[in-house]
């Protein structure tokens, strides 16, 4: 990896548009599983460009979106102008005590200081509230997806889902298998928006993207196609405030 974890976590602003174009959303089943019954107000922590935020707003929920990167929030606000988009971090959440029924974190928990984040999440959650974590990971059992992983590195959400500390109890895990449909250019955007690619020297970054283009042009399952089917396993973790 290039740069410190903090530098990598803040690097996405340089490729916010590519992030929005290339990153997948989240399957409805995973969101159903993460949300507590009767939830009305939700914090999307580390909201990015609003991939998860959009799905929560579509459900009629009151949503606060918090992220430390202005460029990401700018894109979020352009598509969700009525959703509060707040600059902030998991370690210093800009919300009042006992203000939300759930805190959801998509593709971001591994960037946080877990002890400080847990303290803040506990503060903003109402009694009985829920913390939900979710990651999309590529299903590399298919030939070309495995080849892609050899170029850009493998997804491993399981390494980020260590047991949550107290005061959360009954930590549960769930997986959803699904398929994202995207264009060849969106796949290039997906790779370009990965933190390691953003923070790589320009020569290394260009070589990586060229190898992805070569895969698209030469793999029998990808050459001369207008659309790609990229299989995912979405890994979910939930825990209720005791």
C-alpha cells in the first residue's frame, strides 16, 4: 500500500467522480437485514458519494450523511439535495447525543479508529439502536473476476469484521450474493477509485489501468461486449446497543 492509512482514507476526493461512476450500490436484502425494526432516523457514516445514502432515502428514512471528504459530499448533495451532508469523521460525529436509530457504515469501517468510533457511535445512537457494517466484495470464483483480482488485489472484507467491543452485544453476520451490471468503462472507474491506485505513483497507476484495459480487450468473456456482469458477495455485520 502507498501512504499512511489516514492518507489513503482521505485520497478518494481526487477520484470522487470515478468512485461514483464505478462503485456498485448495495443489494436491498443486505439493507433490510442491517436496519432495526421501526428505524426512522439513520446515520450513514463514511457516506462517500452516497451509494448507500440513496438507498436509505428511497425507503423514506430520515438520513444524515457524514464524510470527511468535501468532494465526495459535493457529489452526494448534487443527487440528494434534501439530505443533510455533514463534514465529519467517525471519531468526531457532528450529531447530538441519542439522535439516530441506526448507524450504518458502508465500505469504510476499516478506515476508522475502532475504539474512538465505537465511543462516538454509542453516543449518537438511541437506546437499543443498531450499528450495521457492510462491504461489497468481488466474487472471484469466476475466471475473469479472479484474473482481475490478480491485477488489482483481492477483496477481503472478513479481515475488517473483527468482533465489536462492548457495549454492543449479539454481533451477527450475514452474506448476500448478487450481481452488478456495469460497462467496461465503469470497471476502469472502479479500479481507478481504489485507494491504492489513487495513491500509487503515476507510472504504477497507469500500468494497472492498462492491464485492466488489456483484460477487457482479450479475455474471451469480456472482449467486444457492451456490458459486464460482476458478481459480488456483500458481507454484513450488525450489533445492537445493549
